[in-house]
C-alpha cells in the first residue's frame, strides 16, 4: 500500500501507514532514493503508567523520505522518535531498521529484548537532534562533533576533525569551532547539534521539536540549515515540529497523530489544504 | 601565666616535623577519599545487586561509626588477624576510608545533577557506557562538586589530630610531646592552634574562589 494510491486511510491504522515509495510525493527531490522500507513499527504499544501513548501502532517509513509528525501535544509524536532512538522501550510490538530488530534480537528462534550492545550496534544508523540541544558543555564545539566518530566509528582524529569542519561549514559555524557551547546562542548551539548528529553519517535523522526552545529570531537560521540538508542529501528524516511552513517545505509525507494513533497521512499539500479528518482540520486551524 | 617566646623557638624544629606529617596525611588521605569515594558512588549505580548491596552496607557502616573507633580498630584489632600496619599507614587508610563515605555522597549528588539530556545525547551518539562516563558525565559531575570535596579536605585537616591517638606524630602529637618534656604547654598548643587557622582559613578562601570560577 502506498500513500498516493490510498491517500486517505484514516482510522484504519491496523492495516498500516505506509509512508510510501517514490510516488508518494511529486515533490520528492531525492532521485537517489531507492525507496526500500527503512523503518517499520509493528503493533507498537507504549504506556506510561495507565496512560497509553501509542496504541498498537503500525508504521513504515521508506528510505530517503522526509516525514513530519504533527498533532496535539501528548499524541505520541515524540514518543515515536524516542522509541527509535532507544531512549524508551516499547511495551509491546517490534521496531525494525532496515530489516534488523532495534528493540529485540534473535536468540535461537526466540525474540528477546535487545542487549545494550545489540541496540547500540543498530542505533548507530540513527541520529537525533533534541529540543534542548544537549551539547556536551565540557567539550569545545569541534570535540562535540568528533567525539562519537572517533570513539564509536573508530575514525582517527584527523579524519574526524576534517569531517567536523565540513559539517561546521555546512551549518555556517566554522569560526566557532574553538568555543564552548555556552558561548554560543541557542540557534548556533542547535546547528552544532545538527552537525554532531550528521557526523555519524546516520541513515535516519530524528528531529524532536528542534526549534521550540529557540528565540523567534533564531528559528529561521536553524530551519534553513535543515532545509538545505533535506534538499541536498538522501538522509531519511523524521521530524516532530510545530513549524507548519517548514513541514510543508521539506516533507514528502505528513502524519497527523491523535491519541496515539495516526488518524491521517499524506503529502503535505493535501494534509495542509484539504485534510480529510475533522480532527486534523481543527488542529491545523489552531496552529496555522 | 607567662608566654615564653623562647619556648616557641625551641618548639619549632619539632613543630615543622609535625606540619610535614599533617600535610602528608592530609594529601594522601584526600587522594584516597577522592578515589575510593568515586568507586563507591559508581558501584552504587551498578545494575548488579551483589555489587550495590555490600558497598551500601560498608559505606553506611563506616559513615555512622566514629573515626576514632575505626582508627583503634585498624591499629589494635587488625594485628590480631595478622595485618600489622604502621601508625602512619593506618592513619591515612582510616582517614581516607572514613571520608570516602562522605565524598561518595558528594559524587552521587554531582552525578545526579547532570541533566538527563546529557545521557540521552550520549545514547543518541551510541557512545559506549564507559566513554559516556569518562568523557561526558564525570567531567560535568566532578566540576560541580569540587567545592564540596574541598570542604571535606578542610574537615579532614581538622580531624587529623585524631591520628595522634594511635601514635602518629603530627602537629598535635609533637606539641604534646614537647609540652610533656618541657612543661611549657601554652606555647606549643598555641602554635599548633594558630597553625591550623593559618592552613585552614586560606584554604577555605581558595575554595570559595574556585567555587566562583567553576560554578557558572
């Protein structure tokens, strides 16, 4: 099933929300994308106490796609990113990345919860940028970016620094590489955080409300950098944001969440201009 | 009562020997308290009960019994079990062990104070556990607790005369010996009292300056 053949499959989450193949969006600017399935959520349930945040969610994301998750707060968008980053464990269901279990591993023919080592191996392919940046304040900008490539990927120091300089150039902060994060503005810190995530060359980049903690005048700089990355690389993006113009700009697919379910999804022009679902209409009229 | 300045002069050679011993005990004891305390703090975060439980029992026990009792135990009881240590070694071990249970709490608070986002960022970068501790968590935690650790160094300085009770001739021990031989008590003890102030007060000033620098 692909998004454009069945653009409106509200409520029917059990049959899957394929954020589909090359045809999903005419606006796809990533011809290199091979369109294979990269992320799969299979009946994933997550509860916090008695509150069910995600309810048997099925979801697929295809390689190279840029997917934006929208919806009221508490609807489970951020939980999806945190599950993918293994910051949370699902209560039920499985998550796979490129066919490999992320949260589980095979022991014989039984599926058991993943060891720390296994999930670290798989999650190397996933990068995340946080709302609060979470840069390491005890390291200068350059080392924030080289730390993981050196100690996780085994790059030598020179190669890692070379890579870091290229990325700092991409985010427009070359002259700040020798500063500590606290010496930078919020917008600059967030751009460093983006460079830090990209330095691991992840297949998937998770963006968790990356502009929400920024002063309004700093938002544009960060979004410009992300637009640039979205349009010039074939990285797969999952993005939780309240910046609807940005979502419209970079997304191949927008998913509307409500109460732990995907109630509607489709290309941005459709979701933003002609949503099927009453709940989506309400939400958009409140935020736009 | 007469204050005899010449007695002060007579005491000086012994006094300086005592100062050296006090500072030695303080330096070695502090190093031990810093290192062991970190070991306790990390062990108490272990996911293994067999590691956590004995460490908690040991640190609670040591923290809640008097230093003097511990010193006597190490010095007079351990030999019964075939472990005989010099007074100096016993003193350093006793002081270091005792204060390690306090520094463990300090480290624990420092580690708890590192924002959860730092752990999450380390996870998101797939940093191994050991690297997360060494490069991310501990540098931030320790920076926060340097002033608190410093306060315990000053407290250790003030507890160091207890080592006199097992025969370590630090400042107080030397004063006691001098006064018992010359019967000039006022001079020797006065010198020692002033010496403690001269060491402790600048040290606490230094700490306050350090605190201003570190806690930004």
